[in-house]
C-alpha cells in the first residue's frame, strides 16, 4: 500500500490552544481532529533555494535567503536555533523565520 500524502506540512490535533509561530514550510499549516491553535507569521510558500540543499534535507538557510532573514516581527522565546547557534537577544537585531538562524558572520 502506498503511503498517504498529507495535505499540509504541519497538522496539529492537540485540544489545547497551541501557538505556531514563525514556521517556514512549503505547504499550509492546519488543524485536524479538533485541534486548536494560533497560526501567526508563518511562511507557507517556502522554496528550495532558501536552503543549503533541500533535496538532501539540509534545511539550513542560505545566506541569500533574504525573504526570511531578519524577518521575525517580534521576539520569540527560543534563544537558539535547531543546530545550537544563538539567535540575537540584544533587542536590536531581528531573528530569522524558521528553525535556522544565519549568523552575522555567515551573511
């Protein structure tokens, strides 16, 4: 039997109200099975050229990913990205959308 393709990248079904903020996906984010949540400031039309090598699952941001670099409109609670690099915490620099943070030295 062939696997069923999900109609969205992120589907949440928790009954508690979730906050889904600043995600970077290639498809819509949706609730299912009665899930509820706040979906805010996500980019749901991400294209592969934003990433180092999307075909090989290297989803670190390219230094040229201008549509998402420094585009987080408000502080987020996470102070580091998925591979442990610190996000700006000085209150003067914006953070990047998605799970990766491009460091200033890599831009």
